[in-house]
C-alpha cells in the first residue's frame, strides 16, 4: 500500500499543476495569436509558439492521465494499472518535449514576461514530478508491497462459470 499512499497526493499535485499550465498556456497562446505580444507580462521569442503548443498538449494529456490514474488508485488492480501506466507514460513523454522547448526558450533569451516564466517553471517541475508519479505507478513490478503488479494471480478468478459444464466438452447452445 506504500505506492498507493504516496502516488495519491502526487497525482493530485500534478493534476492541479497541469490545470495551471493549461490556463497559463491558453492565455499566452491567445495573446500570441492576437498579436499582442508587447504586453508587459508576455514577451517571447522564436521558440514561444512551439513551447505554447506543446505545453497545451502536455497539459491536456496530463489531465486525462490523472483521471485514469485516479481510477487506478481507486481499483488498485493490474488491469487498471495498464491504462494508468500507458496514459502516464504518454503524458510524461509530451511533457518532456515541452520541457526541452522551455529550456530552448530560456537559452534563446530575450524578454519573457512573468506568465511565460511561470509556465516554463511549471513545465520543468512537471517533467520531474510526472516521472516520479510514473515510477510510483509502475512500482508494483518490483514488489507487491508497492502496487498490484503485473502478475495478479487472482485475475479472472470468480468470473462467470457454469458448473453444469464442468468436466464436459459441451458447448452451450446459442439462439440465433
């Protein structure tokens, strides 16, 4: 249960941060499209458009990933682990792309307003916290103490089973 107890607060923190990234990136992209980049809280350089696009994409995928992760934390089974792990991996991959563009934007320099600097900081922080969350979700691979693991022995046990067919090779009749 250790993985579950640590992953839940991290999931909530990442969800809030992804919503903040979505809000800041949407505001900045709106200003960029309207051509009002001379606003004192905006600025930007040649990497800004790409950075904003990938930030919005990372935020949307991160939010969706947290919904699948919340379902996994509630169920805590191997089958929900697959969905939570896959979406967390995709969200982390796109967040790392946005992280690279944030680093490029910082390296290019120029005037960047406080909203862009906050967005860069959130993306940099999320690249690491999302990786930590991804590792916690997959911690069941190493020990069942940390998660449901990929090899649940009770998976499929207790399903629909007709005792009348036990020991026979008969196939139940179907209606057409």
